[in-house]
């Protein structure tokens, strides 16, 4: 049995006039420590699937089983959503405060590791976008989740911060040996960061195809992966696959 | 010229500008009183109805000397502050209870609309009969005017909290009380403060109307009794006292606003 098994997930959204099928026949599994990506056009239900995995939404049908009796899930959103009325320190310790866990050294250690100790007493709006997204990752990691869900966490950043943060997140997750799912519509990002890429179709969202990323790329940090000789061919393959399905303008 | 001198020049210019505005504001005030004095002195306006600044000032001195003014001022001020605090507090509490249950909020919605649309002063006689002709009626009047609008405004602020903030809390498995404490309340502080400012005005309306009806003490009572014996010096004196007190109260709330906004880093 894999770390997480997702079996035949189907989800509909209802309103007074009609209903839409957001997801159909979604099945896949993740092993512990694996990093997978979902790519596909906007509005294809990728984020809905993350919410279902996180337990925020109950799927219309289908089941998700996991190996461990319970899994703690960390969720990183498109924007940092740090609370402006709390200091950086308070923002990071929020999850621990809510769970009534002793924060002890966790917050301090995380800040030190992220080389952001000097920001502890500052407020979020005093930090740059990239730094804030790092703090958001620290907030997520503070409660020590076993599964990380990343919902386009780099899409609101400028190109330089994005590349920088991709490296940072990738290295941090490897170091903490976390299992992670990344949602993105950037093909390059998906290839550079993950072990496996799932390609989604639009309305209803289904998995069209999956691509296993070769070891040569997986062992490199995302920035170097983009320059690896194996990178271009797989990029072309995924690109063509997307075009063949009528989504030429996904990036 | 170096930047230091330029900055000095800039600051001096700003200072001069604000002094000029202040000067014109004071000048306008003097002109209003002068106009009032001259027109009533030469009987262009009937001094029996419009009184005059000098007559009001004389009355003020007499009333301060024989200590018949301050008990009324004090009484009205107390009623207003209590009504203001209770109205806002009660409105916030009702908003919290509406927020804690979507069903309750949906059921109460039309009732809030009706209560909000109704002119609360129309309840005056009822309040007087129920609570008796005393200070309690006046305070209830003040509360009744501010409480519904506070409830509605604060509740809608609770609902407008960015849903992604709520999602973050949901992902930490936070309880409703925790979500309220860490996110909903701090996010709504600016709205709650702006209702405080509105409620200063509303509480004064409630208290003065209440005193008109109860007619035993306070500045509202002085206005009514001054009117009944056609002593408009007394009416104007009371009016001026109300204007001064309401302004001071508003400025106090502004100071609290600045403190809270700074504390919550808005």
C-alpha cells in the first residue's frame, strides 16, 4: 500500500440552475517522500482536488486512503496570507498555538534555518513577497506535517524570486523528507521540482497522462534542472501533449 | 543647495500652510459670532428668539457662579458615555452571536432590516413607560438608536474577512472561537472603530431625545425648559455645551482609534 491512495475521485459543484463536474475518475498514489505535480489549464479542478485531499471538501464519490492512521497536512496557498496584525514570529507559531503544542525552539530554529531570524519581530508588510512566501512555508512546516500541498505557491512572485524560492522549497522539503503535491500551470516548474508529473484535462478534470521525471533531473536543484540536457526533450513532450489536447496557451 | 536645506524649506512651507488654514478657521468662527452679535444687537434678528453671544456668555457666568449648570452637563455626559459604550458593546456581542451561527443570522436578517429601518425615537414613549421617567430610560433610548446599526455593520465586517485567512485557520483545525480570536476580530478592528465614531453622534441624539421626554435633568431638559419659558439664552447655552462635549468625545474616540490601529498594525 502506498503512502496515499486516491481512488476514483469524482466531484460535482451544484447551484440552483445547473451543476458542473469538476473532477472525474481521478486515481493515483504517492509514495512516502515523493514529490508530484499536477499541471493543466486554469480552472481544471486541480485546486479542488487539493482541497479534497486536505479534507476541506468532501468529494461526491471516491475514497482517499492512507497508510498512516492519520496524516497531518500542510497547505501553502498562492499568496502567503500571513496575518498582518501578527508579527512574523506570531505568524509562524500560530499553528502550534492552535494545537496547544509547546512552541519551544521550533519557531526560532525554523527562522534560523531560513536565515530570516532578523525578521522575527517585524510585521509581514515590512517583508518582500519572496520572504513572505518563505515565512508562509515556515508557518506550514512548524506543525510538522507529513504531507505538503502546494497550490501554485510561486505564481504571485516575480521571476527572480520564483526561481530562488523553487530552489529553497525543493531543498527544504528534501531535507525534511516531506511528501508533497504541487499544483502549477508552469510546465518548467513541474519538471524541475517533481518526481512525477500528472497532466490534467479541462472540465471535467481527469488525469490525461503521467510523466516520470528521469533521475538526472530529479537529483538537481530546480534552477540547475532547467539547464540539464534532459530537460528540453521532456518539456517538448509535455508541451505537445498539452497542445494536442487543445491547450496551447497554458503557460 | 543641499537636501538638508531643501527639506527645511519644505517643512517650513508645510507649517506655514497649516497655520494659514488654522487662521482662517478661527477667523470664520469670530465672524460667525460677530455676525450673530451685530444682527441681534440691531434687531435684524429678533434677540428674543436668537439670543446673542453676549447674553449667552453672561448666562454662562451666572450659571457657573451659582453651580446650576455643571450638574446638568455632568449628568448628560455620563448618560451619553454609558449609552455609547453599551450600545457598541451590545452591537458587537449580537454580531458575534450572529456570526457563530449561520442559521441564526439568516433567520434574524429580515428582523434586523425592519429594526434598522424603524425610527427608534418613535419608541420613546414606550421606553419611558417601561423603564420609568428616570436616567435608565434615557440610556435605553441612546442604546436603542446605536445598537442595531452597530450590529449590522460589525456583522458584515465579520463576514467580509478574506476567506483565505479562514482557510489557513481551517487547515490548522482551529475551533470557531480560535478563528474568531486570531483572525475575525483583529481583521474587523477598523470597522468596529468606524462604528464607534458613528455611535458618538447617535448616542447624543438618543440622550437628548430621551431627556426631552424624561424632563428632569440634563442638557436636553434645559433646552426643553428654556423653550417652555421662552428663555432662548438657556437653549443656546445648552446647545453650545452639547457641541463642545460631542466634539471632545469624538476626538477621544479618534485617539483610541489611532492607538488601536497602531497596536494591530493597520
